[in-house]
C-alpha cells in the first residue's frame, strides 16, 4: 500500500472507480470534488472496498476500508492536505493555493483506513472480473479517415 499511486474504490454496490491516491501513515488519502476526480458516494460513505494492483498490472490485494472525511480547518486537514497537494500532478499553481481551493470549493479529502482482513492474491477469484466499459461524456465517435482519391481494387 505504501507504493500505491492509483487505487480502485467501490462504495456500497457501486462499480469500482480508479482514483489517484497518496499513502499516508498506513492509510490512503483521496481527494474528490469540483475540479478534481469524481468518486461517487465516497465523500459521505463510512465504508468502501479498495483494490490495489502490483507492478505486473494485476490485482494483488482487496480490503475493506473505513472512510473518514477530513474537514477543512482541523489539525488532520492541516497535516494531510499539503502532503496530498504536493503529490498532485499537473496542479495549477503552488500547493498552498491548491489546498485553499479545495477548502473553498468544498472538495472532499477522504482517508481510507484498512479495516478487517484483506483478500490477498491467493484468496482472490480465479475468474476474470472484466466488465464492459461504462459510458462517459468524454467518449467521441471515431470518424472515417479522409481520402482524397478513390481507391481502386484490381
């Protein structure tokens, strides 16, 4: 878990969503909200299921997590938010401005603490859990390439 940069989080019976995360003191911290990644239901959840992958790209562990939302202005927020902001790739501006925007926009900083026994590699299912891709607003139809001349077949 200490090397994780991406985790898959599912809340309730919802689908797992890939989120970037920051390992911090034996937990994972995830930011979501306006201008950041979308994590449906995570901000208000008390529990979630987290899956991590290994260097080979396959799933290595799945565990139940107790979700705690860090509140702006608290000591936990003041400690965690700058560390998470420093790891944020392609952030516009300095980390201090990013933390201030998270607080002003109501972004959720969620701490995922392992709870219970994880499902290690030997306890994971043997069957594929692949699903059809979910629809997204960013998907565009592919146009046929432009051809200047008619291609003749002989």
